[in-house]
């Protein structure tokens, strides 16, 4: 998988955290640099940890499903992408302004579940996991920190567009993987 593809996956996976960060920025009122840093660390950290966990799980079971790995990647990325597109069309719940451990842990886990599935896909595609999780974690850190600021300045108008974009990119990558395998032996 190329660096451009990894970067696109990083951007796509960060869209949930970006959307939540925008809502957090809306709810905080007067933001401080520590708010941006906390959001970036929580969301970026979990977005890096979950694909690593998925990769380790996928590597363990890779020998059993190598013949259908392209279908698994296509289905997982498709489901995640369609869920993101669907969520972009729904009204969101109000976010609270707390940056406490318990509040951020729940949000970080919730926004990174899709990254776990992508990590499983990475194992089937033999992706070099260290650069992949570094790109995903750093991208999510930047998007989350920026989301806090954007939320405080512009409001929620970009939340659904971010989720829609992320979903479309993940679906497109899933289709690309399937087409490469079926037609080009990739």
C-alpha cells in the first residue's frame, strides 16, 4: 500500500474524531491550547492503537483466510464507509464540554472502532504497520486539534461533510482493493 493510500486512509479514519472534536469545540466556549492537545492525543493515540490491535489479530488468523482476504478488506472498508456516509446524514447528539478521563476515553474508543477493522485489513494486505499507524495517529492528532478550533470558530456545518468525505474514501479504497485483486492479480 502506497504512502498516498495510507494518508488517505488516515484522513478517512480521522473524520469521526474530527467531527467529535468540532462538537467539543462548540461546547467548550473559550478554547485553550490544552483542549486542542488533549483532543489530539486522545483521538490520535487511539486511532494508532486500534489498527495495531487489529493488525495483530488479523496476523494471527491470516493463514486461515488468505484466499478471501481481498473480500474481507472490501467488505470491512465498505461497511465502515457506508456507516460513515449514513452518520453524515443523521442529526448528532449534543456533546458535553468535559475533557475528563472517562468522557474522553469513551469518545476515543467510539471513534476508533473502525480503525480496528482497518488494522485487520492491513494484516491481510501485508501493510508495514509501523508507518501506517504513525500516519493514522499523526493525521488524526492534527485533524482533532484543528476540529476543536474549527468547532469554536465555525460551528457544526462541516461535521457531516467530513464524515461523508471519509466514508466515500473508504468505500473507494475497498473497491480499488477488490478490483486490483480480481482483475490484476494484486
